[in-house]
C-alpha cells in the first residue's frame, strides 16, 4: 500500500509527469483515430436512414458525444481541481487548466451541431429547451473558469481560485439543470420533447458509442499535450526543462 | 457571535458614512426597470407579463453592481488581513460582511420592488409574492456573489470577470424567483417555487461563507 502511494505521488511532480504524458499521447491519438474511423464508418455507411428524420439525423454521431464529453470533462476538471486544492499537487491543477478549453470546445460544438440539427428537424436554430439551455450555461461556466485563470497572474493563486470556482460550479450544475428543466415544463413553450428518446437501431447506438470513445480519447490526448505545454511554461526556470527542450 | 454582530454594525456604519455608494445601486435598479417599458412600449398586458422577469433581472444586476465593494476596501487598507488573523473565525466575520451587504444592497431592492411593480400593473397579491420571493432570493444572490467577489479580489478587470463568474450561478434564483410571481399571475400554486428558493438559501447560507473564506485566504496569500 505504501509503495503504491509513493508511485502515484511520483507523477504528481511536473518533472516525472512530463515524460509520462509524452509517452501516453501517441497511444491516445491512435485510439482516437481508430475509434473515430470505426465510428464514422458505422455512422455513415452502416447505420440505417432514420424513418422520420432522413439522413439529417446523422449529426447525432457528433452532437451526442460532444454533449456527453462537455459534461464529463467538467466533472473531471473539478475532480483534478479539488485534488489539487486538497493535496497541493501542482500537476492536478495544471490538468484542470488544460481540460477547460477542451470542455468549452465540446460545449460549443454541442450547441453548434444542435443548432444545425434543429434547423431541418424543427425548423428553428434554437429552442429554449431544458437541455439546450443547461448546455449553454455549462458553456458559460467554462468561460468563467478560463477567464478567472487568465486574469490572475500568479499561477498558484490562479490554480486555487479556479479550483474553488470549479467546485462551486459542480455543486451548482445539478441545481441549474433541474431548475432549467422545471422552468421549461412550467412554461410549456416548445412542443418539442427532447427527453423522450426515440427507440434507436442497434447500429446507431454502436456508432454513437464509438464516436463517444473517439471524442474521449481525443480529449485526453489534447489535454495531455496542453498540460505538457503548461508544465514547460511554468517550470521554465528549472534545470530539467532546459534539458527537456534541447 | 459578538464578532459577527460587530462586523455587521461596522459595515453598516461605514456604508452610512458614504451613502452615495449604496444609493447608486438602488437608483440603478429603479432606472433599469423603468427603461424596459420605454424600450418595449406602454402596452399593459405585455408589461404585466414580463414584469417579474424584468424586476428580477434588474435586481440581479443591481446586486452585482455592489459586489466588488464587498471586500475591496477592506483588502485595500489591510483590514481583511487583520480579520484573517483575528481570534474569531474568518468565516463568521465574512458571514457578517455578507449580511451587511444584503442589508445595504438587497433589502432596499426588496422594499422598492412593490413600488416598481406598480409601474407594470401588478395587482396587490402579485406584489406580495414578488416581495416575498425577493426577500428569499436577494440574500441568496449576496451569498453566491460573495464567492465571486472573493475570487476576483484584486484581479485585473475584476468587475467584468465577476459578472461572468456569478451570473450563470444566479440562474436558479432567477428562475424560481420570477417563476413564483408568474405562477401566481397564472393562478397556479406558488408554494413550490418559494420552498425551493428557501432551500437554496439555506444551502447557500451554509456553504457560501465557507467557500468565500477559502477564496479570501487564497487572495490574501
């Protein structure tokens, strides 16, 4: 037990995490490419045309994984931020910082593809549906996190302040989600019901899962690349960085 | 407890010595709500429908306006560091500051809201619900806002950043606060909305001073 603890904390230091991340990145890129090709093949050539929505539904293979990842990345980000705050491990905070742009990208992608999907299916770019609205708010939370980190010059303070904001956000996400949901049912504004999932062909589900895996692997690869850049930037005064860059 | 009350009294006294700062936020609230009929048109049916939302959004923004002041002056002259060093827990003192902030920035809005509601042709019972909802909601806004104020303390472009951090977190309060009044106008039961507002208030009253204290300690490092 004692040994395993030491093993894990070893990678809490930027110096030992940097090469580890470098070794992992190609594998995650490869996995992302593999899952992506398989997922795209299923979603374009294998999955049947939807009876009601025609070919246009195929955007689901990007839209749903992006939405899942946007929510999942926030949780992961808050986890690393909390870990960094509790254990004072620098790499944890850097991970949180590295994940935020990818999470924001996923949220933006989900909103954008949702709009492209909504236009042909419902005839409108945007409805004030509970899911769309909470996705938009999640996007705002990412922006706030990144803006706060960017505004604070001292990286240690930026890490801790960002961690508190991420944790406050995580507590608030379920509250925001349910409040938006109840707000939506109270108003009965749109007749579109997104929560009732249509029964899905098995191949569609597979395509979606493969695409979600591809997005997941991509997010890890990109976050690791970004965390390496952050490590280099913050540790630029140290001896090992000078050797690593050479 | 005496430290808590002393902090409240001190902040109130300081604010009363500089009344204009408090009054600015209140007049901001009045002006913003009066701008909407000018922009939308004087149609009473429409105004009555949008009144709860407008009053709530204006209350949100007016609260936001007062937030940077919550810790800035004390941080500037070093009082905050003395508070952090004092024998009474910082969380208690922070809670006192938040209460004082609500008394100065939130309570005037609650008291003014019924008057402004008349501009929008709300009837007496709707005004009562509006006041009650704001009474439950504005302390919640102060509590959540305090976390943002502590996080952005002494940060470049703090005011705008504060809005970006805090406004998304205000959304549940807005939904249930304005929703209570709308539900009442529509003839529905409002108990659920008010209970949820009260529940969020209790939750925030427990956690927000704690999170604010943690954020302040980071800012003071």
